């Protein structure tokens, strides 16, 4: 499947299809091959210092024939028609090499212990895309989607292989972090991340055959923090960091958006109870982001374009986790968000504002080799401007494990045991979450 489902009706309302619904065709496929290799060398310099250098190489190739479904009217018709198919045949080749070097160690000065890490990394990445243009049989309407089957859209005739785009990216990074022991209970954390990004060629995604000029991006992002051990079991902290994130999204004219910048603040506390068997954490955070790429609509060729928007987010996280008694563990946590634009209005509504998580597992007293557990996640409602939405829902996953000995273990996972029907992510479209499913695994350690 390429893309997502259209569930909103143009005249209002929301469709309810089977969770196995797919816009793909029987002839579609997406074959990929990835090869990874790495080598790492660690050298002990003595006196608590060490040097490390690593090299990572990645090679990716993909070949696909896909069918994308979109609507010209902003949603389904009342009879579930209104989808148009966009066939695609393409090839992608991508390779990257990453070199990283750093030196770290501890030292004593002014009566306290300190630590420092200094390093540099360099990434070279190449990306080439080919496609086979549709000669005939493309951009045809789907039948009513509630009656659609994978063989209802015939495979089109594709032309000869053509080079669609290629690009190169070079990223150099220098980084440093340190922890200074101001007193036995107070630590100061300072660091910085300096990057230089160079790109050339046409779109990394192959959406244009013309050469795109990218400005060289250079940025230094500092961060700072402090921790205070109020008691042996209670610690507070505060942190500040710059935000700098390159963006590959394009605006209506096809120009690439500027990097997203901003700042992030966080204040929190951690406490241990019951002889350090239970840990409680609480954090309040705020992020101010300028120039975030936000979905702004669809061009005439059905591709998405973006607009920069200033986004402010704030909220809190709280979690309580630990061992209730021997063999029994529990954790409960909540995250609450508020996300607004530069005018203070609610934005990014596809992100649930409240998330609750609870986890419990325990060994059976009458069968100590058996452990049972469950994990529940509840998310508040979410929606996007195009009409996709999801009401609040909860998914419960469970497991049962049997440990034969220290080497052998059998585990049964049953996810979404309540068979909750929900849409997983609604930012760009809609895809139904997996229904009840199970898997059985056996692990053996030699």
C-alpha cells in the first residue's frame, strides 16, 4: 500500500471500512534490499580516558510498482466513489558512509569530579531515483471503495526507465558535552553541537528533474542543564537547548523550506521510594519552534506542499514505576500537551493531547516459571484539517512467558487483545491499526 486511506466524505461524515481495507492493487509491490557494515575501535588511554572511532556504511536499493489513491474533491462521494488511481513504477539507490571520532574521560579538579566528551562526525550520502512513466491506463477512477478489490484496477503500461533525480548530502558535525561537579550534590552540564550541511543535485525524493540550489547551512546549538541532589532519594534538574532541524519539505512554488529553529526548556524531579524499589518522575517542558513545515494543501499534480509555521508546545510528563513486591512490576504514566500557533490558536491537532500508559507484569506464586503481563495505552482524540479523525481509544497488549531455565524461554504475545478498531495516525491520511494479533517466540541463549 502506498499512501493511506481516504475516510472522510466530501459532504461531511466519516467512513467505516474493514480494518484490512487497502488501496493497493494485486500487481503492486515494493521490494527493498539493505546492507549494513560497521567497524569500531576503542582505545583505553588510561586514567579514566578513552578514544573511539567508528565507521558505518549503508547501501539501499528499492524497486516498486505502486498505486496511490487520491481525491479531487477533498473526500469520498456519498456512494464511496471519488478515488482516482496514480500508478508509479520506480527504482531507488541510496548509499551513505558515517565516520565518528570522540574522546572522553573523567578528571578531578577543585575538589570534585568532572567528565568531558569531545568529538566529530562526517556523513556522505548519495541518492538516485529512476522511474518508468505511465504510457496508458493511469489516473483512472476507482470503483466504489467499499466494493473495491485488488484486481479492480488493471496494471497500466509503463514506459522505459528514466532518471528522475539525484542528490548528494554532506554533513559535518562537531560536538562537546561536559559535566562539572560544582559541589557533591550540584552538577552543571554544558554542551554544544555545531553542524555544516551541504546539499546539491535535484530533489532527494526525485520529484523534480531540475537542479535545486541549496544554501550551505551552518549552525551552533548550545545546551545547558543543572542537577541538584536534594537528598539521596530526591533529585531535581533544569535544562535548556537550542533546536535546529533541516527540512526537505517544499512550498507551493517548489522551493525548499528553511530549517526549523527554536528553543526547548525543561524542569523536572526524580524521587525513589520504598528502599529504592519505586521511582517517580515528573517534568514540565516548553518548546518554541519557528518555521515548522505544516501541510498546507495539494498542488494540481496531487503532490503535497507545505508552509512554515511557528509552533509552541508545552506540557508535562509524570510516571511512577517500580517493584510492588518480589516478582511484580508496575508502571503508570501520563503525558499532557498543548500545541498552539503564533496567534495562540490550537494547531497540529493530529497529535493526541493526552496519553496514558499503564504496565503490569508478575510471576505466578504457584508457578514461578510463568510470568504474565499487560500493557494499556489510552490516547485522546485527534484530527487533521482534511477531515481525518480518531476518537479517544485504548489498546491493551498482553503476554505470557515460560522460562524453562536461564537459557530457554517461550513467550506468547497477544496485542490489541480487546480488538479495538482505531486509526493509527491522521496527520496525512488514515491507516487502521492492527486488529487482535498474536505471535509465539522461543529464545535460546548459547
